[in-house]
């Protein structure tokens, strides 16, 4: 087995949760999302992020608005919807449960 593949799959599984969490703090531009994810060592490329943001929008979990930019093309700023907040709350509960379960297993002698 390849440990790198397993690590990638673990990150992918958490990416949607982390993105929703970042967006839940307030409107965010895509490059800011990438910066925060990269800073947290959740390396993501635009080719992964944009399809995920589109899926979240299609599911009505996030929405965006266009903002004119003085230094280039308009920018999309993402925000979380009420449905997205509810979805994130459920994911947060699931995350807490998974962390507790994992700690129970991994800290046992």
C-alpha cells in the first residue's frame, strides 16, 4: 500500500468540511481559501477547489456574488447559506464523534 495515496484520500475527505468552515466565518475569495488551506497544510489546487465550490453551490450550501476589481476581472466572493450552516453543523457533530472514536482506538494500549 502507498501511504501517500492514503494521506491524499484523508485530506480529500476533510476538504469540504474545512472549506465550509472557512466560508462560514464570512465572505471569502477563492485565493484566500487556497491561502488558508495551504497554510494549514491542506494543499489544494484550483483544479480541485473550483469543482468542489461548484458542487457546494449546486447543493445550495454556498452562494457567491461578483465584486468588481480595480486590478483585473471581477471576483467571486463565496458565503455560506442557511442550508450550508445546517449542513456544517451536522458535519461538525460527525467530526467530533470521529475524533473521539479515533482517539479511543489510537490511545489504547
